[in-house]
C-alpha cells in the first residue's frame, strides 16, 4: 500500500487533479456542457471509489487501509501530509 508523495494528502490524487481542472474550466468558460461533464465525471468516479475500489482495498489491506481512510480524504486534499504510525 502506497502512502507517500501525493497519497499523503488525498487517496485519489490523479482524479482530484482532473476534477480540479474540470472545475477550473467550468468557472473560466462558464459553459453548461462543462458543468454537466464536471458533475458526471465526479459522480461516476466518487461512486466507483465507494462501491468498487475501497471495499477491495479494505479486504486486501485490512486495518491499515481503514486507518488510512480515517486520516486521508477521498478527493479534497489535506493541508498537511499524513504520516502513518511508525514513520
């Protein structure tokens, strides 16, 4: 399980980046299709994390992953990096 680099701030840093880019484009261009794409993309990914990815990771890594989930947000990055116990 990787909990270094950008994963100390958010559990899904690549998707967080894409979501922020889409939100920025939506604000800059004020386009309704972009708002729709932003909402659709974010909803699909957020749902996938909850229904598909996180249960598998919990099963694979157990308590270690549960602690990670308690301390690191899914999409909105933390202000400070999270350090697991013992690091």
